[in-house]
C-alpha cells in the first residue's frame, strides 16, 4: 500500500479547496511533527488562515494521519529526508519543494482542480 507524506499546505487543502483528500485516495497518511507545529502556530492567529489551520488539525486527527518525528529543523529538508528513508510519496503543492523532490527522484502527489495528480 502507498504511504503518503502530507506537507503543511496539503493538510490545509481539504479546508481551503473543499477537496476531500482523505476520501479520494485509499492509503496510509503521514505528516511530520514540524508540519503539525506550523499548523498549530497558524491556528493561534485570529484570522481566516487561523480558522482553516484549526479545522485542518481537527480533520487530520479524525482521519488518523500519523505523525512522524522530523529529522531536521527545516521542514522541506525533513520532508525529503523522511521520503527517502521510508519510501513515502510526498503530497505538496509547494513549487520549490516539488523541484527539490523531483531532483531527488521522489514521487509527488499534487492537487489540481480538486483532483489528485501523481508524478514519479
């Protein structure tokens, strides 16, 4: 079974774009503790982004997204490292991260028009 590692912006996707990523793909979902920390920091703000981050955290918990300890301080580097070590497919819409993942040969899932696109 595929294992998908969600970055912060992908955790926010179901709330921001009303795209139920958890129902579209049957797989095990993972995220880094650093991504959860980023969401928690955003959730403290009294803004639209803060409300979305709170909802994303609740959704991730109810959908049993497993949290993995990040090996590095930089979140992008930690995502690349975890993907290499555990053979994850990384779910992200972050262009800079996508370029880094492609150079490392790591499979990517992105969200386009509320549908998943997988790239090798």
